[in-house]
């Protein structure tokens, strides 16, 4: 099953001429689902080719709530990398870097945060209980986490947030704006030094908040699917399960606001794919899972969105600079003289067809975004 004949958001004739090439620093993805077991190996075949760093989500079963679990998961990710991600090249060692966070719960302690900081873990993920996949262990009342959040702030660590309320009385299309008013604004008042990432923002209200109201400690990641698709693509003419995600796709006005923010050159917005693979059968079901798989073509899809907006010149900073600055990582360089910080990717406007499915390990498959369709941009080279 492909996207089911969804009205396409991809206009290959728009933007730069066919054959155009751009070279950018190797991108970072500050929101990636690596899953576990053999699924991780399959996912990394795509992610390691496209990103220098990935921040891996901790919503496994069981969730990654302790420093020991996070370090074990990091070791699993490193062991699961394809050989090309770990072998030396003539310029520098190809080093795909897994970035780890803990899963915040009502019971996370300040001592655990301090322990995580000492181990190089960059922060925690705040899932409101019931907000998305494997979030049943999430936070029921953020005030129960205040001692952990104070430790997080004291150590200069990151609070990554799925910014949606789970109150069943709130419409699913309004959960993000309500969360901003009920949770984010009080949090920034109570913890003025706490670094926050509002992940995968999906509304014009979130764009306005981050851009015009939030303190400088608050920034946001944006997915490629929220830049390219609106809810009509998911619902008009039939339900397309491979476009179903949380936060759910919104109206066209919201998509346009997200695209304008991403391509504006503002350092408050950066790349976070939220690539979330599910076995095909669990998506194409009476009650399908939420999540869009984009690891197979993420940077190509971002290039497509930026090209359509006439903003290819803004892609490098959005994909390779602003997220790293927010998280405190060195910015990847396009200058070979910078040694281990040198890593580049060259993209060309040459179309390719996405396979109907990819292996997800153990005999299962995942249906990717744009399955069976053509993507206008391709990766033609990476250098390290």
C-alpha cells in the first residue's frame, strides 16, 4: 500500500532547475525513533547515511528511565550501525553520534538527572501520559517533576517536550495551543534558565509563541512531513494511514506558517524528523499506530520543501547549525581543515522513486512516506 493516491504536495517543476546541486554540512536530527532489536539495524541503514547526529527517543518498551538503560541503549545503537558508519575514511573517522535522553516520569529524581549529566546524557523527554506511542508511563502532573526539572536547569540540560495536552475534552487539533497556555508558559516562568525544545511543532500558534513570545531558552524542531502535508492530504478521498502522526497534521494555514518559520533563517527553528517506523500491518489497521517513517529520505524531503519555498539557501543552517547550537554541540564544518568537525553532504535535484516498503527486521516491513512516489532531490555524495 502506498500513500493511497493522496493529493500530492510535491511539485517537481517548482523551484530550482533539475540538476541543481547544493553542498551543506552534514545534518543533525534532534528527534529520531531508533526502536530496538533488529529494527534498529534496519533504521540505521537510512539514518546513518543522512545525519551526523541523531537524538534517539526513549519511548521503548520498557521506557529508558535511568542512566544505565540509556547507556545500554546507546551501546545497542552503536553495535547496530552499518559498517560505513564506523570505518575510517581518508579525511576523518566517520562518526555517527547517538545523542541520548531519559524518559521523564512522575518519579524521576534530581539525583538521576545529575547521574545522567555526568554520563553525557543531554536531557529528558517529557511525554504527557497518553499523548503518543508508548507514553503511558509519561508525566501525569508536571509539578511532580519540579525537583528533576530544577536539576535539569542547574546542569544546563535540555527538556524535550511533546507539546500536547491529553485532556479528552480538548479537540485533537487544538491540543498544542492549549499546552502552550497551560504548561509551557508556566514552566518558563518557574524555570527561566531551563533549556526547552518544543518538538515537532505543528501549529501557527506554536510558531508565533516561539518566534515572538518565548524566552531565548525555548526553541522548536519541525518535521519534514509537517512542512509538506496538511490534513487534507491525510483525509480527502479516503483515510491514508501512513500520513497519520501525532501531533496530527493540521490545516494549510498551519503548514504555511511552519514552512515560513523553517525557511526564515531564524535560529529558533531546526530539524527534527520524528521519523517513527511501525510495521506496515499495524499502520494499515482498524486502529492504526501514529507515526510517519521518513528516515529513508528525510533530508531529501526537507530539500524539497525548502526548494518549493525558494529558500534552498536557508537549508544548511536549519539542518546543520541551529539545532547543534541549541543543544551545545560543535557545528559541523564544510572546511576540510577543521578535521573531525568536517563533514558534508551534496544533494542534487534528480528524482528517484521510493520503494513500496523497506525491511524493518525479522521479516517485517515498514511503509515509508511517499511509498511508490518520486522525490525530486537525491543525495549524491557525503564527505568526511
